[in-house]
C-alpha cells in the first residue's frame, strides 16, 4: 500500500478496480503519520472495496478512516490449501511424558512469549515438572530474545528455542504439541488483528491459550477451541495453563473442536464475501 501512495500522488496510478486490504497494525501506523494519513484517505477514495479480516480491524479502520464505511467488507483469513492434513501425526500419548506447550510467532513483545513463559514459571512445582515450552520463530528485536533466554535459563522445566522452520517441519511440530499458546498484547501501534497461527493450531487439534485482545476472539472461541484471558492478568493466565495441564478431558474437548472450526475459514468463503453476494457467501458455508 505504501508503494502505491507516491504513484497516486503523481497521478500515475489510476486503477479501475482497486481493492485494499487492512490487517490491523498498519491502520494505526498510517493514521499516526500525517502524510500517510492523507495518502491513505486518497487510496480509500479511489478504492472500490476495502477488505478487513475481523470486526476488530473494521472497528479501528472506521474510527480512523470513516470514509471507508460504504466500501468495507469483512473477509476472515484462512489456512493455505492442505495445511493441517498431517494433524494426526506425531502426537504421543500424554502419559509418562511432559506436555508440550507451543508458541509460533516472531520473538517480539507484541507476541507475548515472555508472558507465556512467566505464567508457566508461576505454575505449582508438580505442574512445572510435567511441562515443556517450545518456541518457533526468530527475533525481530534482539533485546527481547535476550530477555526471553534469560527467563528461560531460570525456568526449572525445558524451554526450547526452535528458530525458523520449514512448513513441513512446522506441521510436525504442531502435531507433537499438546497446547498452543500465543498471548499477544497491544504494543504501541502493533496489534493482533486476527492471527492465522490460531487457526493453524486449531487445525492440528490443539487447545489454545490466548489473550482476549484485538481480533483474537474472532480466531479463538473461548471455552470452545481455547481459553481466553484478559491481558496483564498473570495469575489468570497461569490458571488457564493449570486447567489444561490438569484436565486431559478439557484438552481433548477443546482440541477436538479445533479442526472443524479451522475448516469453516476458507479463502473461497472470503472471496465470496468480498466479490460475491451475501447469499453466495452463505451458500459457501453450507448455510
């Protein structure tokens, strides 16, 4: 979008059918910059459609760029084709081994890995003896990774930094986990507009622990596919992990609801919402 702005300014960019897509954080950043704010308004004025992933994204867009109101379409994100097809592979019976809590996401304060790690460290000793924490992703801020590794060194349970992994290996890592956690928080102009990794985890039958922020409640159904906790409530977050670690039936119930929930999100449905009619969108969901 930023690359289109100079072209628009010099009148060298006049598409006949312009569709814009907003995910979340860029709305706040564009609005905060006076020049970018003006250019974004011009782009919206020229757009035929404006796509957003969630009701949350729509809300912050219309608060800052109300001129998009007559053009906005809510088009939820979806998994790439075939992702999650190996969901049944790799998960060993939970008896006699540590339960694996997994986070997938860049190592960044907004992704909340430190919140997850500290919540796990606050578990009772008998639960800490039953848990292992694995993190997929690399640092966009070295200082944050250093803090994470320092906290990990003080933990009395395994904390494994897996770095970047291929899609094939990522599927195996999901399949070998027991609980998925991504406890995102708002961080300046960086917000969680949706979070496709929540759908990835659900597709692999993992119960999810997350913060109730941004568009996350539209990616995780509280008490159905996961447990949502208000941000900055360390004791409550620790309690959510304790519930899942202690209650195998709860893990299985939330995990079992995940694949069907993930399958309801398809790019075909999103395309129908954006370019088709309301009736066509309903038909794509089998309603």
